[in-house]
C-alpha cells in the first residue's frame, strides 16, 4: 500500500517536479493549492497536477481568511520587518500550513511535503506551523533530502526532468528571477536581482505602475476604523465605497497600484543568517499601515503607544521567522488586542505618485484636546506649573553634570 502525502502545490516548476519525484518513489500524492490571491489559472493547475500523477487535488480559497485573520492582525500590531518589509509572504505561510494540516487530517495521513528551499525562510515557516498544529506530522522536504539534491543540482536539472516526464513548463521560466504572489504583495528575488547594486528594470514590477507614470492628480481616500480594524474605504474623487474586508483590501491594492504606491527594494536578514535582496510591491497594505498608524496618533494613550512600539520589532521578527503559532505570539497578539480598544475614527489620505500622506483625521475616542494644545487658548492649563515640572526633572541632569566635572579621565596607556 502506498504511503499518502499531502503536498503544498503551486503548479510551478519546483512543486511539479517534486510531485512527480514523490510519485516515482512510490507515494500517493494528494495536492493542495492555497488560493491566497495569486493571479493563476486554478483549473489549469488542477489539470496539470492530475496529469503529473496526483491522486487528488484540493484548491482552497483562503483570501477572506487571509485578510481578516492575518493581514488585519498584523496591521493592528503595525508589523514591519527591519523597518521596511510588510511581511506579505511571511503572513500567508502559516495560513497555508494550517489548511494543509486540516486536509491531511481529512485524508487520514500525517505525511506532509512542501517545495521550500533549504536556504530560504519558507521552510521554517511551513515546518514550524506544521509541528505547532500537529506534533505528530512527518515532513518531506525534498530540498533538504540528500537523494533529491544529488539528482537536482539546479534549475536546468529540473527542466530536464520535467521534459523527460512530459510535465508542462510555464512560459514564466523565461523570467531570470523568482516571484511569490498573494493578495497582500508580490515579491521578486534571486536571479538577476541577487546583485544588490543592480537596479530592477521596470518590467519586473507587475502590481504597481512607476510613480513617474502615475496619474498627475491626487486620489483622496478616507479610511474608517473600529477597534483598529479597517471597516470602510471611501474614494472622495469618485464616491466609491467599500466595506466588505476582502473587497476593501482589493480596492486599496487597485488604487495603490494605479498610483505607484508600495514599492520596496531592500537587503534583509533571513532567519538562517543569510542576507537576501528582495523587491516587493505591497500597494494596499502600504496605504492601510499609514492610515492606521496616523489614527493611533490621535486615539492611543502615549505610554501605551510607546510600550507597544517596543514590541513591534519582535512581533515582526516572529512573523518573519515563522512563529505565528507560538506562545510568545499569543502573548503579543493579546497585548495588541488591548492596545486597539477604542482605536476608532477615520483618516483621510492623499495618494499621489508613490506617496501616501495622511492629511486629516478624526476620532470619537480622540485624546487630542484642541484647547489644551493651542498656543492661543489657556484651556485649563497653567503654564506656571511647568516651572516646577522642569525643576524636578532637571535634578538628575544637574547631578550628572557634577559627577562629570569631578571625574578625571583614566589614561590606560603606560607612561614612560
């Protein structure tokens, strides 16, 4: 009896070759395709999987869950890795792995397989999620398998294998770089992009127009939030309104893409210690992150904000490194949940030639007091009180100055 394995399948070269390789090794392979918003012909992918030897294929539409349970959760914690990357690939992986575990349970098997490479981040994101959700799983990771590695030294070997077994090769193989696409972003890396000094040619970008070619007129959007969740987008130029979470996010992608918003070109630090150059397009997420952060300025307590901001780099690092289903992540998300209470209101943004600029905001839970902040109105604030406030906070500064004057520099050099 053949052992049954559930393979995370994309229909691309790598997973198609892995599918056939597993079948040739005697496995019954059930393919699983996660629709997280990539622009693919899923009917064609299904046909290709079955023709290549899959016994069955699942195609799961995870787009709505991706938006509400992953993208919006990251948004409420302002997750940005190394100050620039909005974590599009990183956020999709735990969701994909979660559904793969569910399919494996349905198929009554503990064997899972994926096509992530042994140098990248996705291998840990998938496998950490597998083990967190089902400690009894067995993982087949061909790109870490000595037998597989001895047979496939690189892309050319995979192409030859595909030709030998009549596996259709997509025209996208002509692209001299690799891509990962989902609803939140598209990433471009490897190949010609491995040289960090090489500027990506314009044809690399597929989600966004060049800011230089974007319309010469600003788009004004108003985004409304409730408890930190985006609940409504209004285009003030056209009157278009979106309230459904999935439609709202797709619409922001559309507007951002038309206006050249969300391009990032960076060298980042992978979990395993290798530096990697990535080129990203995240138009909708870039708009949302800017709006959400701006609203917090008016509706979030100062000390809560500062403590939360200290947690953001760790939150982003956990997402990037694949620890979505971990106790520390549960703790952080609970903290962010508390911080987002009453982050209500709306932010108006100007979208123009790659730029996202908040231009006004309002909140029913605002902590901003116009009279108190005004230089023209006393507003219940007695300026005389500042004198004592300054004197008390200056005590330690005066003490530090006295110590500096008494201290003599230590000369560690041996004197002749």
